């Protein structure tokens, strides 16, 4: 169960920012005893891979905070974030951590399952994020983009570490995510209803 929570947290974090959970996995494996990646995922802690991820993260941190550019970035990330989610779930759920000592027993015979689950998790979170951003930009005239983006980055980093160190807390993040998704969908429906009513009055 803890393996699934670790993978879920990391995949969800990838849906917000593709590179933060991957960097967290690589850096924590390379420089701490909090996580030990299995041989199939050890490339994540390679120095060159970490450098590339750091550069991509720097680009993402800037692009995601500029209105209009953030929308174009979300379109590009529709492929990147779910892919990162699959990698993060696969690597995280199969790793030995401070709370998981026998990760192989959970996804014993079907190693493709965590990757597919991670892709779906990353895609779901990315979809909510990409849907929410235009709503926030409209309500704040674009000024909310850097604030919300910074909050998303901080959440991604926090969830990534919590998923490895205290995976049980991921349940709380899951509840908050579904509440936020409901809020976004409600706001969009109300905005469409107002737009439709305004169009009918102008006819």
C-alpha cells in the first residue's frame, strides 16, 4: 500500500511540474539514504541526467509564470508531464525507502502497471492544472499566473518529498486535489452560464 501511495504522490507531483519529482528521486538517491532506486531506474541519479533535468526545470519555472506562454507550455507539457508521471510512479513504487523495505512485492509480476498508472495520474493532474490556469488568468487579468505557478512548484516539491518520507499523508493531498478539481469545474460551468446569458441578452 505504501508503495502505491509513494508512486501516486510522485506521479501527481509530475502533473504539476514534470521535472521536480524526477529531480527529487535522483538527488535523494544520489546524496541521501532516504531512497534507493532499483537498478532499472538508477539512471535517474546519473549526474548528466540530473543536469539535464535541472536545465529543463529552469526553463519550466520561467515559462509557466508568463501569461499566454504558460498556456503554450501546458500544451507542450501534455505529453511531458504524463510521461514523467509514469517514470516517477514506476521508479518511486519500486524503490526502497525509509518506509518501504520490500517494494517488489506490490507490483511483483506486472512491471508495466505502475508506469501506466503513473501516466494516467500525471495526465489527470495536468488536465486539472491546464483547465484551471485560464480561469485564474481571466479572473486576475494575468497577474495570478506567477503566484499560482509558484504555488504549484512548491506543492510539487512538497508532495515529492512527502511521498518518499511520509507516504500516508498523500491521502490528504488526494482529497485536496479532488476538491480543487470540483472547484475548477464549478467555476468553468458558472463562467459559461454567465457568458451564455450575456449573449442571449445582447441578441
